[in-house]
C-alpha cells in the first residue's frame, strides 16, 4: 500500500475525490434550487447547456492536455468552476437569480468540465506507480462521492438553502485546484504538430476501434432517452425524498465498484453490458410510483449495475489506447457518450408538457433493455477480451478482440 500512496498520488487522490464530490452535488442542487423557481423546463435547459458546452470544448481539451499537460488544464478548470458556482450562490441571495445568469454560468462551468474530464485518465500513469491499483482506488472514491454528493446537496438544500449549497460546491473545486497545484509531474514533450493534426490523429485512433465507436453510437440513445431527461423528470416526480433516492443510487455505485474490483471477466465489455440490465430498475421504480423503500432499492440496484459497466469500460479504454493519444481519444469517446445526454436534458421540459413524466420514464426503462441488447449484439463489444495494448505504446489491433 505504501508504494501507491506517494505524495503525488495522495494529492491527486484528494483533488479527484473533492472534485467528484462537487460534480455529484451540482445536478441535485440544480434540480432542487432551479426547479423550485423555473420548473422542469428550467432545470432541463440549464443542465443541457452545461452538457453541450462540455461536449463542444472536450475535443480541444484532449489536444491541449496532450500538448501542455493535463495538470495545468485541470487547475484552470477548477478555477473557473470556483467562480461560476460562487457566482450562482451570490445570485441566490435575492431568492430568484436571473435565468440568463444561470445559463451563462452553466455554459462556463460546462466548458471547464469539458477540458477537465479528458485529463483524468492521462494523469493516473503520471502520479501512480501502480496504475491498476490506483484506478481501482479512484473508482471507489468516485462511488463514495456519488453516494455523499447527492445526499449532502439534498440535506443542505433543506437545512441551509441554495446559497450555502452552491458555496460548498465552489469550495470543493477550490480545494481540488490547490491539491493539483501541489502535484509535481514531468510532462512528456510531444513532437511538432498543429491542432488539426492532433485532432486528426485522435480521430483516426478512435475510428480504428470498432468496439469504442459502436458503443458510443448506442450510448447516444441512452443519453437522449434515459439519463438525459432522468434528473429533471424524476426530481419533480419524487419531490422531497429525491436526495435520499440519489443517495441510494450512490450506495449502489459503491457496491458496484467493489464488485468490479474483485471480478475480472475475460470479456469485460460483454460482462458490463449484461450487468447494465440492472439499471432498468431506476426509471421503472419512479415510473410505477413505488414507495420510498422500493425506490431506494431500485436505485441501489441501478447504481451497482452502472458502476460495474463503468469500471469495465474505463479499464478497456485504459488498456487498449496508446498513452501518447489517450487524452485525445478519451475526449472523443466522452464527448460522444454525453452528446445524447444534452439533447435529453433539453427535451425534458417540452416532453413533460405533453407526456406525463412517469409515462416517459416507463419508456426509459424499455430503452434501457434495448441498449443492453444492442451492446450485446455488436460482435466487437461481445468478443473483446482483456488483452492490453502492445508494448511500445502501440494499440493492439481491433481484430484482437474479434472472432477469427
């Protein structure tokens, strides 16, 4: 254990954990605080703009991270989010902040998240002597924040109100930035190139991996019809118990992370897709209007299912993508996977005006089943094994994961 907990990794672990806590708090804080003033449509548009802004800058974030270093970019992103979340907190002092201000801060915060996210995978090998153990530890931290963040936001919203919640959220990014500032890493210097060439190289790597781009195509439907509209719709359906239900989802994420660390299936993406079927319980329990204990049980199962898939996916990305392009490729796959989410968030308000939210969430449950089936029908996903990339930094050919 001592070999892993070096000064650099300890600081990075602290930065990543507190930043994840802030990320986990934001959707619940937005759903409850903004929803109370501007309704479902107001929440949906704010979250959609945040997500769309992240997607728009994500590809360039990956390029810049490969060129100047992920650490610098992450610090800058944290500084921006301190300002945006602090600004929203001040705006809530008057009770009802201008909606235009909420849209502007959502856009800026989304851009910051968009340049931060592609850096996450690239930093781990720089700060950890044992990346596999480090990734497992960080996944548990992520699961814990998914448990604590929504519950903390929900409780603080009831006890102290939106001003205090957003101030705490801003403080998490401040702590993250300070920790990253103290990290000392050596950034490899890339060869001479231009932005377009770097983007093209990342795209070629992404396009060559059939298992990756095919999963992202399926994930667009997941974003539009399941996870995108889920927060705006479910927060209004569940009401005051929303924080506790999200806490159950977070606890399920903890359990799923622990299971994923112990189980090492030979075909990780196939195993992850099968496990993902458990997520159907999340929209289904809300759609059926079940009592709180059953809502929490369904979200516990769904969190476990989604966490297991997430571990299998991130492990596959880290082992199959060459280190010198991992930030760029990661930017492409993250941008693609969340693009549908932005559309789903934007549609939540208009859909709620013509379709009862519970009816739409029932459709989301059916789509979840369809997503799982689609993933398992794709041969590169179903057949891809655990083979790591070849020595020397080159990716193993995609055919290594296909039937002969």
